[in-house]
C-alpha cells in the first residue's frame, strides 16, 4: 500500500550502548539517555519513511501506556502524553506509536478509507479487549468496515516463554469462551523451582509440595482471535513469527532480560495524497 507508512523496530542499528552493543532503544528508560533515544528515534523514522518533503520527521504520537482498553482518536500531536493503549487516526503525516518489549503490538489499516490504528496489548489489555475495542473505534470514528481492514501483529513473547499464574487464566476464562485454547500446561525441566528446589521448601512432608506444571499463555493467538471476532478475515491478519524472549540478539525482552532492557516501537501513519 504506497500510502501507508508502517514498521516494527528491532534492537539493532542504534547508538545506545547500555543494553550490550549498539542498540536501537526507542524508550526513555532509566538506563539510557534522552539524547541517545532521540537519535535512535530519528534513525527509525527515517528508515520507515516518516519524513516531510523538507526532511523533517513527522510528529511521533505516543501514549502513557497503562495496560487498558482506552483508545484515542488523534488529529494532531497532543501537547502531553495521552493515557491509554490505542491510537487511531485518518490524518496524514502523523506517526502513531506504541512501545513494547514483550507485549503484543498490533497495527491496523483501512485500505479503502485510509485510516489507521495501533494498539498495545499486554495480558491485562488483552483481557480488556483493547484490540477488539480499537476496531470498534475505527468503525465508529471513520465508518471502517471489517472486510476493508488489514492487521499485522508484531514481535512479542510467545506461548513457549510466557508463563503466567492461575489468576491470569481465571481472568481469561471469565471473559472468553475460547480461553481453553489459549493456555497450555508445561513442565519445564529448566524452571527455577526445579534447578533450585531449596528456594521452594514448604511445610508439606517431606518438605516439597507438588508445584505442578507451569501455565503458559498464547497472547498472540488471543489477539488474533480478537481481530477475527471483530470481523477481520483470517487471511487479512499477518503475524510476525518468532518470540522476543527467545531472540534477545534481535529484539528486546523485558522478561528474558529481567527488566533491564530497551523498548521497541510499532508505528503506522498515512502519506499525504
């Protein structure tokens, strides 16, 4: 689609050095400098083609992400960060962005009406149906029809590495009839409670209780199902393969890197006619 600007960043190709090597950290984290992040963002915007004819970058519209279902329509770059986890627009030359380091980024484009959206879905936002509600907001604001929408699900943590607690499964079971399809029980021979059993002693004889298997959540499938529930055709949904926690040479992972990591961006915007 020649009118569309979009992309998912990786960790490579930047000027930040606090996360090993030269990385493209696009988030203002405690470990990096604002100057580095601004230089990285400039490189990324140039790479995706979000530039005016005079060489200036398009305004980058971000959010104060709060793991919610709040979606904002924007027509210009706001003076302060909006709190929420979704952005939609039909205004050209605005680059909508969400930041991730394991959570699921979703880009959506209306190929007929030239409207776009970007959504950030951690498990809480997924339970709150942020992607499904974002599609609803595009229908309400722009008159988008699901058959005209195309979606891309970006780099995120996959079922193989995303262990969650039983309370998360309960939340999903209370909201989705297909919740059973999203979870898998896994016995991990490398899990910390197997390698270091003394850390998990309890009062059950002979000192070790049955900790049971880990519960793994397929957050990507959960959001793909929401796109389908919102009316998108399966062949109009693209998923970037790979797992952020498995591939920290290419992408950032908050979980695999124990919180000391950078942030990637998922961005989308509309070229002027």
